[in-house]
């Protein structure tokens, strides 16, 4: 560590004015709304407020999977929440998720409306509501829950740890990059060893565990996160790659991952109100 990067914590912490991080303008030490704006509501029973980050993709993929198996009541409106502009701090969004993180979901078919936040909780709610993507076998159901909650606890080390210091920090820092790279590779090794003996995360049944884990770890080994595939030597995780490619090929995954997305050359759907919105975006890519 060079002399200029050494840091001695003050006796009492104060929020810095800026630290060079691209997300510094929306980081703050207090919660709650910063401005008044009612949340938008469409015509469907389910209202999703999200962005196509890995956490956001979990829910849109789940909804598209439900529609793909014929659950018509899973029709939904998806509204873009631009976190780079602080839209997660609007009064309407905070009313649904006081933690100001995407995704959030409102089920307007219940009385009162059901307000949901945390992607894992939303996946569980939808799976139980529609009786889909949770295995019937008791042992596979336990495995599904084990791996779902594993993802919720592990992904912050990948995103907020490795991803932040490798891609977003204002300058490279050896200690945190080494620390979180080691943990990320341990997690990849864990998944690879598990998938050596299992088709899906819960065994032989595709479930919400796969839907939760794939946007983070599947896309990481497919080279879509942090431009880090070579750095992490992802080709050594052959079983994880097999699983990632298998999930990536699912039509509902291809559809769900582009919802509430405003970047990329393989499809963008800013707001989704019908299947046609996604159809049109995918058709435009294939022309």
C-alpha cells in the first residue's frame, strides 16, 4: 500500500463529500424518501418496480417463467427504477420498499395490497402463490430453500465486495481485491462441485434457487459481469458453465433478463406492459 492511500479512521465518522465512486452521489447514511412521487400502476395484478441488474432480473425471469408454463395470472407491468438517478428514493417506491433497493413488487389482487421487497422473498411469494418452481420432493424442497438463502447471503460478497473493488472503486486496491476475489472463487468452486452431481441447484428440478443464483453467478461465468471472466479463470468451472449455459438457453430467461433494461445490444425493454413489448425488442435484435 502506498503512503497516499493509507487511511486512519477518525474518532467519529463523517460522510465524505465524494470519493470518486460512480455511485457516490446516491450513497447516504440515512433511509427514507428524498422527494415526492407516486408510484405508477398499470392494468395487471402484479406491479414490478425494478432495473435489470442481477437482483432485478431474478423477478422478471420468474414472472416470465410463470407465464411460459401457462400461469396467466402472472401477467405484470414492469416499471423502470433508475437507481443511478436516485429514483429508488421516491416516496412511492419507499412506500413499497423502505430499504430503497430494487426490486419491489406489489400484488394488487389481494386486500389490502401485498407489498414485497427483497428478491428472495418475492421469488418465494410468487412460487407459493402459483404453486410453481418449488420442488414437490421434500428433500429437493429443502435443497431449494438452502440454496435460495445461500444466494441471498453470498451474492453481496460478489457484488458489493468483488464487483465494487474490481470495477467501481476509484482506484485499484490490492487488499480488498485479493480478499473478495478469493471469496468469489471459493463460491464458484462450491457451485461447480455441487453441480457436478446435480442437474439443477435443488437436484433434478428447476426451481427458484436456479432463478436466484443464475443472474449473479451464471452471468459471471458467461462473461457478462464486471468483465472479469479471464481474471477469475471461469473456464475451470466446467459444471457451473454447463448449468449457466443451460439456464441461459431458456426462452423465459432470455425474455426476463431484458425487462427494465436500457443498455446492451441483445434487447432492451424500458417498461413492460405486455408480452408484445418483449417480442418487439427481441425481434429488433434478430433483424
